[in-house]
C-alpha cells in the first residue's frame, strides 16, 4: 500500500518534536537551472528520552492546541455570521452584527467546554510524577 506522502511525491512526517529540525527536499523533477527548494520539517528521530522535560513539553503543546482551537472557533463563528448575512439579505450589512451575536451565543458553550477540557488535560499532564515510555 502506498502512503499519501509517496503518492504526493514527498514524505511527510506528522509528529510533535522540539526544535531539532532536518531539511527534506521534495522529490519533484525540476529543470536544472532552477534552485532546489528545501522544506524544513521536524526531526522524527527524536525520542522521548531526548526531551529534557517531557511533561512541560506536553503541557505546552496542549496550551498551543487550546489557543489554536479558540482562534479557529472565533474565525468559524465570524464566517457563519457572514454567510448567514449574505444568504438572507446581502444588502443588509447591519444584520451582520445580530447574526454574529447569535452565532457567538450558539458556539460559546461548545468552545467553553473544549477549553475546560484542555485545562483538565494540562492539569493531568502536570500532575504526572514520572513519565515513562
């Protein structure tokens, strides 16, 4: 079975790893006169033992995911309000504000629950006394 990476002509590795990076050049045929563009990817060869404090790293990663989730939720809410405004009455831009408030009220409980879940996950990670693979 061929992987998605080999199908696309590049190998992609999806892993959380700290700052160590490797350079990977995509395998695409190019004319000789063009410079080779390199793509920076995280080093998949890192092991848990090579990370100085795995608990802090995991907690930090979850905090970043939490922030991205909140930002994405805000963007999705704004897009929903714009879509509703344009579909109902494109000329009435003043309706956008009420649509945005309605979308915020609809999304607020879901976002709050997700953020509380992230907080709980961070507390659990920080509460671990020892982390072993």
